[in-house]
C-alpha cells in the first residue's frame, strides 16, 4: 500500500487492533521510506462471486447447483458421493481463490468436465453433452463413439459373467 506522504509502497505494521466486533482489524503502519505513520483497515470481503449465464444474466455462485449437475450425470454409475463432494469443493475453492467477481457457466462446465473425465468417462460424456457448445460437435461425437464402444465391450463382459454363472447354476441343479 502506497504511503500517503512519499508514495513508497513498503511499510511495516507497528500496531494491530480489532474493531467493529472483531470484524475489522485496524493496523498502524510505518512507512519504511519516510518513517511517517498511517492507519489501514482490513475487513473480510463478503461480495459473492457471480455466475454469468450464456444469455448474460447473472446469479450468485452456488456449489449445490454444481453438485446436482454432477449427480445427474453420475446416475447409475460407480461414482461415490465422496468423489462428487471432492470435485465440488475443489471447484469452489478454485472459484473463490481466483479473486474474480464473475465466472461464466462455460468456465464452470470446463472445470467439472476436466475432473469428471478422470473419474468416469460415461458420466463425463453425459455432462459434456449438456455443456459443450455445437462448435466442437464433431470431436464430441468421436469421443462419444469411442466411449460407446468401450461401454459395449464392458456390457458384453458383464453378460458373459452372468451367462457363466447361469450355466454353473444349471449344472448345479442337474446334480
Ligand atoms: Zn512514506
């Protein structure tokens, strides 16, 4: 903070006192340039981060909304709630630590996708289908195809296990 008298930006704190029910800290500072003293006040910023939607409207950042979006994408998938909670708190931290007052829904969507992709690919594709713009539809379709192939293989493997089990059961009942 620039000194009132000499424009020097370095100062040291010589005294700190709380004020306003401990919501504010008053600091007496001494300029390291000219040695004169001045007072600064420090309070916690309570301004909410605003989320800018595609149509330009804004609303307060809401972690619960992000959580609900992820839960929807993870329906019937093997993704534990604790993992979803970790993603949400990680994103919230990033949003609040950025010191920006506004963030777009697109930016939030990218943050979710980046993390979801590492957790479960099917959930990721479901989420991406909601958030990705048409601009990269072709790459999205390619990714979707790949995933459907993998899912099909997975299902086949699961069916085989079931068939094997059923056969075993039949064998058992014969005896
Ligand atoms: Zn000074």
